[in-house]
């Protein structure tokens, strides 16, 4: 494994120590690896979500409405939902 040194403020170090003391993680490195894996998974999920939206948009075809009308309709639907 590669080594990475990170400087964190005392409050974060205290949090890391607390999480390790709880027993969920065996070390600070274990905690950091878990956080990085979660971040990587979240980024991959977001990428897939965006790809899905792009595919949906491409599959929907070209609208004959003016962009301003489309935006007005989106705003109106949003207001109706939060209403």
C-alpha cells in the first residue's frame, strides 16, 4: 500500500480518535480508507445518475417549445409541488 500523510486540526484528530475508540475502526488509517471508499462510491453513483439524466434527455428528442416556455413550465411545476 502507498502511504499518505495528512495534517488535520486537533478537533478532527479528536474525532478520529473517538471513532477508533468506539471500535468500529481499528486505526485512523482504517477510518480514512473507509471514508475515501464511501466518497468514491458516492462520486460513481452521481456519475451514473448524471449519465441516466443525459440519456433520458437525449431520448426525449427535440422540443418545439421555446426555451423560455420550458423554463416557465419547470418553475410553475416546482411551485405547484412546494405550494
